[in-house]
C-alpha cells in the first residue's frame, strides 16, 4: 500500500522550476492513483455487501416469527413491508439507488431507518473504541520504547511478558473478571464501577452526564486496552531494535549525546513509522467496535448492533454496517497512504 | 348462557397489606386528579436508578421492534403492551383460567359463532377519555381490514366475520367458524380517538410522543433505544394502583453481566438464567431464585418422509425413518432422566407427553405397559426383530440395505440443546445408529426443516394455557401446500389425530371430555414417535428481596414471574422498605471515574511533554 505508485521519472537536466512542477505532477498522480483505488474498493464493497448477506442461510421473516403463531397472510405482509416480495434484481436496484441517496433502508427488527440506528450507536462506539485505541497505542509506545531500549533487562522481560499474557487472554473473560472483582463487590468490598451500560438512566446536566459516562467507560476501556496494547508494544520494541543497530545511532553516540537524547531524537522518530501504520489501520476498525467488550459491558455500540443484525439476518442493517465498516478501513488506509510521504521522505521518491 | 361473572372486589388477587391500602387510598384521594391532567414525564428527581425506593429495574436482552401493538411481535414488546393497554380477557394468576379484564363478562351463542363481551364501565384512557366498546370494535375491525395492522395479531382475527359495538358497553364478534381462542385474544385494545388519525400502520411505531396514551396499570413514559424503557404507574387503574411507581427495563445483552448487575443491586429482577447461574445465585444474601415449572417443552422430531398436502414427496430424509419401529427404538435409546440431571442440573422435568406437566388439565403420560421409556436393550431387540442387521462396524443396516447413518440438526445458540445433542449421539450409537450431529445457526436449521433436508431435528415451543395452537401444528392442514412452505414443525399427518383435533374443538365447553380427547391426541403423537418431547425445562428467574418484598407468580404454586399471561407480576410487586444493595454513593463513584480519566489524560500529557521537550532540544 505504501509502495511508490510509479517508477522514478528521469531527473535529467531540468532546471529548478521544472523539477518542482514535475514533483507536483508526480504527487498529484500518486494521490489520484490512491483515490481511484479507494473508489474501486468502495464500489466492490457495496456490491458484495448486497449479495453476501443474501447468501447467508436463514429467512428473515421466518426467524423473526419463529416460535410464534402466525398466519400465511401475516408472513406475506411482513415480506411486503420488508420489500422481500420483489424480485432480486429489483431489490438490488432499490438498494443501489438508496445508497446513492444515502437512504440505507429501514431495519427489520427495529423498524426505524438504519441511518438513525447507526447515528445513535456510532458515538458510543467511537468513544469506547477510540479511547481504547489511543490509550493502548500510547501505553504500547511508551512501554515498547522502554523495553526495546533496555533489551534483555528486567523491565523488558516483565513488560513483554505481561503484555503477551494479557494479549492471549480472551477479552470477554477478562471483562467478566473485572466485573466480578470491581463492579459486583464481594462481602465487605463495595462495587466500584457499574457492571454495564453507558449511562445511568435519568442522569441530567452536562457535567453529571460526562462524569457518569466516564465512570461507565472505565472497565470496558481497561479491558480493551489490556488486551490490545501488546501489539503496539511489540511492534515498537522490534522496530526500535532494528534501528539500534543502525550506523546513525553509533554516530549520535560518538557525538557524545546523552543516552536519553539518542533515544528520543534519533531512534524513536525512525522506529515510530511502522507503529503509525498500525495505528491508522486500527483506527479504521474503530467504528467496527469491539464486539465482545461491547456485549459484556452492555455498551450500546455498533459492534453489538451488527451482531444482533446478523442473527436474523436483518438485511438493511447488516448491509449498511458492512459498507460502513469497510469504508472506514478504506478511508483510513487512504489517509495512511497520503500521510506516509509526509512522515517518511523515502516514500516520496 | 353466561359463562362467567366478574369477581366483585376491585383487587381480587392482591396480597393484602395494610400499608398498601393506605397508599392506595391516599393516591385515590388527592394525587390522582392532578396526575391525570398532566401525566408525569419520567421524573428522576432522586438520581439513583434502582437502588430501592419505588423503582423496579428489570434486566432485558431483547430489543424493541415497535411500540405499536399492530406491529410488535417480540416477547418484550408484547409484554410491555400487556402492561400499558387493556385486553378483553386475561388469565387468572392463581388458577390460569380465563378471567375478566376489560370485559366484565361474556356470552356465546349455542353454535359458538356469536360472542358478546360486556365492557367494564368507568375505565378511562390516561388522557381522560372513556374506554368504550367502540374502541374495542375499532381495534379488531382495523386489524381485519388493514393487513398492515394485522402484522402482529392477524392470527387472532383470522375467521372473524364482523365486530360491532352494540352500545358503549357491548361488543359483538361474529365468527365464520367456532374458534377456541376467543377467551385468549391477546390483542391490546387501542384508543380509537388517537389511532384513527394515523395514515400507515405499517410505518407507525408509536414512539414519538411520551407518555403514550393507554389504559393499563402502567404508562409508557420513556424510551432510550438499547439503554432503557421506562414505565410509570397508572395510579388511576381500575384494579388499583401498582405497588411500584416506576418500572425500568434495562439492556444487558450479556447474561453473565446481567447476573452481576443483580448481585450489586443495579437490577431488581432477571430471568432466563442457566442452571449454573441459578446455582450461583442460590444462597446469595438478598437474592431469591424463583425456580418455576416451565411452560416450554424441548423436543426433537424425526423426518418420516416429507410430503405436501397433495402427497408429493420431497426432501432427502433417510428412507428407513418411515418405519415406526425404528422411530420408537430411537426414542427408547434416550435417557430423559439423565438429561434432566446432567444437562439441566435438575431444573427440568423429564417429558411424558406433548403438553408440559405445568398444564395439569392437559398433560398426559403413557401407562407403564405402553411406555417407550429408556431401555437400550429393548430398543436393540426391536431393531433385531425388525430386520435391522448389525454391521461389523457397529452400525446397523435396514432390510433394504441402507446404513443407519443419520444427521441430527441442533440449534448451536442454545447450550442446553447442544449438550442434549451430544448425549443423543452417544446413546444412539449404542443401538447401532450412527448420528452425525450438525450444530448449526437457527437460520440453517430452519432452512433444513422447511426443505425437509434432515433426519432428526430439534425444536421447542412455549405452550399457551390453551394448547390448541401447538396441537394444530401436527394436523394434516399444517403440511406444506408446496415444498418449503410448511406451517407446522414436523411432517406429521394422521387421520385419527385430525378427527380428534376437530372433536376437542367442539368439546370446548365440556372440559373433561376435551381433556380426554387431548390426551388421546398425545398418545398418537407418542406412539408414532415423529414428535418426541424430551424435557420440560424450568424457567429460572431471580430477584432482589431487598428491593421487591412480594410478587405474584402464575400459577400461585411453582409459577413464573416473567412469562405470565397478564400483568400480574409487575402490578402486584411490592417494594421492600429500607433495603438496598451494597452500592457506593453516586458522587463517590463519579469521583473515581473522573480520577481515572484524569489519570489517563495526565499520562497522555506527560508523554506529549516529553516529545515536545525532545523537539526543543534539537540542535
């Protein structure tokens, strides 16, 4: 994704301004190519989304009326309301036309427009997954740098060990454990945090709401961070190790710089690049939410919405979410592609 | 003839308690007129949500499909409608007999085609308008004329000819043919003066304006999607005000999280527990576990060779399963007692007939001599005699030379079903039948059922107090007209069964005869061994005794709280005084949350500072 889009143009004998123009053209072509790729991927996603979920086994009307007494007329009425009585090509055309009008259809289960459902849930999801990703990235970077710089030391071994241990823990299990220890209270120990949800019903006032949400946010974010920070730590550590053998570090040391300065000014900026890519890729997945964490903590996010839609299948809902998740990843990849040349001059040439 | 008269008192089923009567009369005396003129919006003056007081908090996992009774089909929303709208009749919480609700009494003509309901006087909608026979007639007529309005309840008005209001307090329903469900019309009656103005019932969700005008013991006052649903007491309800002032339904998609929330007092009530969860809560301080006899059966059906109503065969069921002896042998290989002990931890009853033992009037058990009880040796003998020869690899072959290798479809989203399936695989291997368990999504399972591409398949139903519907599933009428369109859940068709089904219908007023007929029907199902019930799982629920002092179960003995017919549980629930869970004050809790957020922010700031400092140092 980050490879130069075309081979290097011969620099030849051009004067300064010519070279500059050429540079701009090259830059524009780079950007154009990336945009085009993104657009093509997005289109492919839209088409796939429609057919993918129709291949899934299960009939929405039957699964929604399962275990209940219904007449044939009632089933037909539901099919009519959902538009499932139309031929497939007609449904596809309606779906495409809807997408271009940003009309995502009406959810079968919730009977409200899908856009409205997503609107309600996207905030909580970004709050949880975004906060979690940022804290995990910061934590991973700091600890990874420490561990890498003092490779083999006790700090390194403890940090990597703990991070890998948590990385291998299932998040729903860790979440439940935190609930049992910190939310339920046992004996004389009071429960410190709520077991789930995002807000205590009926809370009003900006400050109260913010504090209440923050209070509810602690355990889910802690769970998420604990499980994922290891990947940032490991990547930061290993790319720092790569840099540590580089000649420029020896030079920096030879100049007589203090160890901390060598690390901060020379090693870390170079080692940061792969981690930045990872952060962007993960930010793309932020809207997808963290299904397991959302479920365990009753967090009203998109991840659990997707899961509830899949079991029916609630076609308009899962289609729209699939397109949304995929476009977020595509968008973030695009951003990474566009930002990368700014961070790393080597990509520009 | 008049079938039933309303009991005289206004609160026949309420556990009497001096405090409550006082509270009720005070409310009646003063607050009511005020409350009615402006139904209170959800008031949360005290900021606690469920820590006792007069708020009852119920944990839920299911979402809301619609607050329009014309559209709502899910258990949660239909249950909420039974709290906020009146129905014609209800079920007595003690005896489970049909009981008066909005209709004080009723009459039926001798041919069973005309029903007359006398509507209770003086019942009001929460906006002060009277509830009249016109409202009832309008609700049913709209469902009959507009298919969108029949989305949820079309099955109830099927076979209705005409519904008319003879005067303000009399409704007459004319039927095309007699129906058994006339005293079980679970149709919320709607205020015509509000609902008649809506254009498209297929798109109206009744969730725009709160409080929602109704006439049940509670009023729907607030809805935050996927967070909570709030109901306030209707102090003016004709049967008397409910014990709690507020009901809050709170979302917990994860059952274990729900259990913890009950433990720390955030929830007052949860249902649908697994045996392990119930065991863990048993003995917990301040928590009562309600182990209720279930109204469900869990079963598997055997594909006897699927046919349409015209006799066209389809699907790919194993050909040998058309043999009743083989089907009976399969049943004899299964140890139901063991399933109850090992899978349900004792929280279930082994199934005997088709109708669960909770319904004493209709449940049936075989006599000792004719029973297909667990006996693998007898099963092996039956198969030997019928010519199913045991192969060298321990798998039998049918007389036609087909290997007894069967598929078994099991819902993978139900841990209890999966465990039962695993036991069955082993037990059937012992009588020379190789079973391939297919533990699949409910969607895959339902496709296999409708296409008849299965051999053994799991099923389960919640049975109504009147078993007519679950019995109708196995009439020949329930066979598909074309492949893939079945109404029932087994390809069962038996003439004698159909005759008995018609007969139980006409015996509607002769309870003893009907009981006998329904028993006969279950005998046929049992002997044919196409539909085989395994267990009647209990309903496991739990509530905090420091929040709920008393609550009505249905039926009174061993009854359940959540899955009731009628609003009894939540109407009768009495708040406990002074108790509360081990919760820290909201202020301190918020403080801790704030501290953690500050800490995180501080860490971020520190890191930023260090980077900034680096930049500053640059040569």
